[in-house]
């Protein structure tokens, strides 16, 4: 029998001991997040950043291909009038064509290539290769001559090669490619 005032009397029963020690072992309420670099970020800041990222993801604009005014994949480009002069840096003549599309032509323009000596050369110049499309779908500009001519319907931001052996295919920023039209002989 234990003596009065002994250590056994002073200890709480086992269930109280476990209950007390479990209460002491529970983790403190989190007030900060620890990053990979061992920086501590206050929890309210981390929640705010998470909320902002979620808002940005939801409200961010869709990629161009998902917009309602995305280019029409069935769009066509036709060259109606081409220069009759041979290739070379001297003379220029007008080239005319038309774009047919069921979708808006906003954000699109024409890039023209003139073929001379088996190589396609961007027109009218390397520094200014874009030709605007009118509201009715027509386009025209003055370019150097050549043996054949091709027009590309492209999205804004397209960077054409100054010269190339082969033309780009439809896809990506290239919406349509006209058939090559040979120069008319004078």
C-alpha cells in the first residue's frame, strides 16, 4: 500500500496522463508557411497570393485559337492580278487579290512572295512584308517582278523569311496559302 504523500499518490491515473500528454502534443495552429528556401510567409499572405493566382487563371484571356473571332480554317486567298515583269530589284508593278472567309479578317494580313531563280522572295520589302486587307477582303500593293507569285494569309505577329526555297504550309500562324500564279507574258 502506498504511503501518503508518496510519488504514486501524486501521479494522475493513466488515462489522465495520456489525455494530458496528447493535448500537449497537438501541433500549434499554423500561422506561416515555410518555403523551399526556408522563408516564412504569413498564412494570410499565402492565402491572398493563392486567391490572386486562382483569379488570374480564371480571368486570363483565352489563347488566340479559342477566341470567337479566330481565323476561318476554310479561308482562301486568290491572286487576281500579278506583275508581268521578270524578277529583279528595279521595276515594280501592282499585285491584287482577294481573301474569302466566313470569319472576321481582324488580326490578319497578307504576306506576298515573288519567285525568281527558283527562290521565293518576300515582297514588297523585307523591312515591310505586310500587306493590309481591305474591309471587302481585297488587297493590293506594288512589288518586284518574278516568274510566279504566292500570297499567304497570316495572323498578326507572323515573321516571314526574307527568302526561302519552299513556302510554309497552312498551320500555326499561317491561315491560308494561295496557289502559285505565273506571271503573264507581255
